[in-house]
């Protein structure tokens, strides 16, 4: 992987984390948690997006992961899955 690809990958990771933080599925940031609270979601989500997983698969991952890590059931997982799917497609076209 060359420098440009690494930079692009790092940028995607940061953008996806920013999107996750904006959604804040478990309310961690709203409660004063750390900005990297959802970083553990990023690799799996990028993998799902790269293989063009369905909205339902992404939504299920988000619901299960949030419940397992934080004991919370996120609202709007399906809408967020649609949002990041659109974001990823736009990023991939660059």
C-alpha cells in the first residue's frame, strides 16, 4: 500500500468515526465519554462496506455491537446504515 492509499484509508477511518460519534448509538459521548469510544466499530464497519453488505447486515452489526459493548439498544441503526452506505459509495468514487 503506497502513501496515498494509506492516507486515504486513514481519512476514511477518521470520517467514519466522526459519523459514528455524530450518531452516538449508546449515548457515550453525550454522557461525556471519549471521542474514540466507537473506534472499535470502525474496522468491522469498513469491512462490511467494502464487501457491499446490505443495510440490514450493517444495522444488525451496529445493534449487536452496541448491545454487547455498552448494554444499549441504539435507535436509528437502519437509517445510520443507509447513511454510511451512501457515504462509503461517494468516498469510493473519489
